């Protein structure tokens, strides 16, 4: 889910969301689409997959959905991979 042989987009999104600006405010699907030069529906798909696995949580501001990293869940998944899961 996070990494495929040809595309690491979801990992790049998670890394970007760790940077100070996006980490503080979260990002919209429009911002992800612009940052990674992808169509809006593709950005939404990536974000929803990350949300479905619990790695992103959402908040609403001014009627827009903002995506934020869920550090506890990301740490949990990282530990599973470290154990050879």
C-alpha cells in the first residue's frame, strides 16, 4: 500500500506532511495535487488510502478537508516493518 516498485507517491506525501508548514496546518487535496503535479482525483485517492490505513487523520476548516499525519499510527506501522512483518 505504501510502496510499489514504480511509485512512491504516498511515501512522498507522508514525508511532505512532516515538514513544518504542512505539519502545522495540514494540507488539502488541492495542495497535494499541485505539489506533486497530479490530477486532483489522483491526489484524493492517495490521501483516502492513507487515511483508510490510519496514517492520516482529517480536520475541517472553512469547509475544506485538511489532512494531517497520525504519528502514533505511522510509528506503529514502522515498528511492524522493522520486525519483518
